């Protein structure tokens, strides 16, 4: 039945007129399924021209979802036994604008000059009598019920009218529940998708089929990735409902995400291709290893897939790496280790290892990047051959030198032996380093050892060591990684600073005595005033001129004032160990002001204090801070030979975590070129100064974890600001002498 040729219908006038003016859409179709002719009614139905339709097969006019139905129907029609009776089918054609048009097609055979063709009478279902199309509705219903993909029907307000069994299984709702409960489409959507689906349904309700991806939820709240197609449902030429088909693409989406993750891992690996890069599973089996392993270690990458990575590492190095991971808190680490060449020998590598975790925090992959450092290690090995020369040099050093491996001393020079009071190195070697470390420093040193082993450089640290006899000594320690007898080790250089610490304490004490001596003249004047008053009132009492009792109160008050001044002098001059205790800074500064009062009066200086209310207690050494404030106030008084106002401001800052003390004078100021040198040993701007006062003061503030800053302008005065951490101790009601703000003498 070959009829794939153009027809000249004008030679058959009757057929032509019937074909052209038929109110029903009609097409003449070849046995191959190509449209040979299309009448105007069909062109109007599909909004196409006849030339365009003649270029296409009928299957191309069908809705994509009905293509299989048409193909089966056409195969049965053209390959079956000849039959003059008509055949019928209902499906959907696509309008030129993309709308789905439900149609009924009646096909009959026709012949022309010994060639056969088929005439298709096409009727728009919406224009047909419903009773006539009941068999086609049954076919549609059968397709709806048994379709493997979830299908549903929505009214134009978005409520479910009907669903098929596949939809019931996907959503977890029975059809009767959906209809009875009158569920809305929002019930089965993630809230973030509501606006998207609403817009798509609005377009479909205007006749434009929609296809989109969306995230739905089933009855139990589980998210589902769906591919949804929405088409309008047309009755009597009007869109009365919307029909949808959903495809569950959740697994496909997961596979896509897994593919993206694999791509990300590939990019990570390719970016380090100059080194040996290994990707391992959590159990250590190799999943990928870069081609560099062939050029450096002689292995084909494919032969290592599935092999445990530890088999390429020297056993001793693997144990060390494993132990470091067991105690480490980070997912990243760096190690020096040996890898086995395929020929059996080992090469040195510097390896960076990182654990990659999934969203649940579990290790899902291990990435290792190894760089060949054999040449560097060979050079270090050559250096180790000259260790005897180096050892002789170290033995003569006046600094104690230790080497420790695995937490034990493996070397100590003569100075180290003498420092710890041992008679021979054998008393120290092989023993734990913590046997000679003061207990207060055990945890600190453990942390520093881990840092050194990871390759970090550390600043010197002051510690206390214990001698063989159990005596503690103050030392300063320098630690850095080294190589000793074929293994990684830590070299420790120790300098005895016991004498230096004693000298520092003597220096601070001598500075105190210097302050006492400089204050003596002013304090003598301060004491002379109450003594004169006491002497006068005693003369009055002897002469019996008056017997007023308040004379005794005045005498007692003046004696107490003398005791207070002398007590402050003794506290300042008496050497004491540092005692950190909670202190109210107001009486502390008040006591200092008492000592400076006399000198201030003699220089016509008004001391004003501004204390903030509810100051927190300050954890400090009271005696040391008094020394600082006396030094600062004395300097301020000496900077104002012509008098003026000296202001002390005390306030809590940084949300109560700090106390700020500002000493503001109206003195001569400090030149800018000299300001940077303030605090250096023996640097002073005074003719009779020692240059030690500010140095000691700054050291005391530093020991309290505080800061001291100086702002000065020549001729305008100087402001010194001290900030001290409170260390979070709530203030109680201390039984101390209250010092109200001072407004002058």
C-alpha cells in the first residue's frame, strides 16, 4: 500500500468538494503515515496551513504522551487483514500554540489508481455528543487508571478532583480521602514551592501546557523530587479542569548530586597533580591515586585501587601517624614519613592528610597529598654524619642543650647535666622529661611538644625545672624540631634565669625604696601638720583653758592620719611575693593619693578623682599596683612645677571585663621624638631620674595581662591610660574604707 505521492484531487470533483467543504476536519493519509492532504476544517482546528501539514506525519501532530497509542493503532491498522469497515481511536492533537486538543479519529480505506490510502475524519471531542463518546471515555479511564506514572486532576481552584492508583501509592493518600477531605495542591508541596506551582497552574488554566520540576511531600512529610506536566482539560470548548502527570525523579536527582560530588573530588585531585594524591575510603583502602605514583614509586595507579594505603608506608612511620591522629583534635595534619618503592626501598615524603566528613559529621573520605623530600632528607642525613663535630661544639656551649624523643631525654650536654644537679648524663638519659619539670607546667609542655612535632615554630617560654635533688630553678626554654640518629626529635635549649629573676626582683624593690626616699620630704611635711595640731591641743589641755571633749577626737583623728601615712610607706617599702587577690581599686588609688597629697600641695596642684559607681573587683597584686600608681602620680606632679589640676579617672569598660585608669596632667608634656623611648631601661627625661620607674611599671602592668599607653603633646600635658582585665569576679560589698571622688584640697 504505497501512496506517498502528491494527489491531484481536482480530478475527482465530487470527492474534492466533499473534502474541502466538510465541517469535520479531514485528512488523507498515506500508508506510511504521512499527511497527503488536509482540508480547511483541519487547518482551522490546528491553526496550521495545508503545506505545513503535508510536510508532517500524523504521529507528529499527536501529543507526546499519545504517540505510543497512535503508533500501536496505526501498526494494527496497516498490517492487519484488509477490512473496509472504519476504525476509531481517541487521542490528543497539538495546536500550533502547544495546546492539547482531544479528538476522535475515524479511519477508512480508499484507493486511487491501484494505490491505497486512508481517509481520517477528525472530530473535536468537545463538540461531540457525550453518549456517542462513552467508549472513548472508557479508554481514557483505562489509561488513567493503569498508567504507571502518578496522574491527577485539579479543578481551577487547585483542589484535587481525582487521582490514579500510582498517585495514591506515591502520596500515601487514598483516592476517597483526597476527594472527601477536598485536599488542595499545597497539602502535598514543600512550602517553598507554593508560588511556583500557582504560577504554572495559572498558565495552564489559560490553555498553555506546563512542564516543570518541583519538590513535593508525601503524607509522612518525606520530600520527593517530581517532574510534573500540567495540561488543560477542555469540555464544550471551555477549560474546566487541569490534568497532571508526575514522575518521581528523586533517585535520579540523588545520582546527579553524587555525580557533582565526584566531579568536585576530581577537581580537588587534579589541582594537586604535581604530587602523589590519594583518595581513600574511611577504612583506608585506596579509591584513587594520581599518575605521579608511577613516576615516583613505580606503581601503576590501577594496581593500587582497593589496596590499603598503609601498606605503602613504613610500619614505624604508620604507627607514629596513627598515634598522632588518635590524640589530634583537627581533621588536618602534616607528617614526614617513608613510602615504599615498588622495588622495595623507601623514599621520604612530606604528607598532608585531611579527613572529609559528610553532613552527619562522619568521615566519608581521606585525602592525602604527598611531596617527595628525599633530596632534603638525604642532605640532612649527610649533616648527621658530621654530628661528632657538632656534638663537640654543643658540649662546650654555656647553654644547657637537651634532645628528646618520644617524651624522653636522649641527649644532654655537660651544661645540662650541671643545671639539673646530676653527676653524669646517665642520670638523665632515658628518663621522662616530665620527671624534671615542675608539675604546674606539665600540660603546657605537652601541648608545646605536639606543636613542635607538627612542624610549628614556638617562641621562648619561661618555665620551672626540678633538679635531681628536687630544687626548682627558673629557666627560659627554646624548642625546635631536629634530626637525631636517624629519627625525628626535638632539640631543647635551656637558659638558667634564676639569677636574672632575683636581679629583677631586687631592681623592683630598689625602685620602691627610691620612691620612698623621694616621697620622704613631702610625707615629713604631711606628718608635721597633724603633729603641730596634736601639740597645740595637748598644751590647751595642760593649761586647763578648756575641757571640751571634741579636742580628744581631733587628736585621735590626727594620730590615725599619721599611722595611715606611715603604714602606706611601710607597705610600699617591704618586699613581698606577688599575691593576686580581688581588690577594690578605689581605696587602692585613695591610699596612693594620700602619699602624694603633701607633694601636690607644695606644688599648688589639685588632685581630682572621678570614680565610676559599681566598679567590679580587680584581681591584682595590691602592693605592685600601688607602686605603679605612685610612680605615675609622682611623675605627673613633677611635670607641673607651676601647679594645675591632676585628674584620676577610673571606669569599667568592655562590658565590665576591663577597668580603665587614666592619669591626666596639665604639665609640660613629652616631645614626640622622646615618647617612643619611654619605658626603656635607664632612659629618663629628668635630670635626677634613674630611667627605671616606667620600665618597672610597664613590667608590672604586663604581668597583670594589662596594657599601658601614653599620649602627650608638648606644652599641653600628658594622659597615661592603663587597662587591666577584671577576670570576671562579681563585686560584693567589701568592708573597706570608701574613697569618694576628690574635688581638690
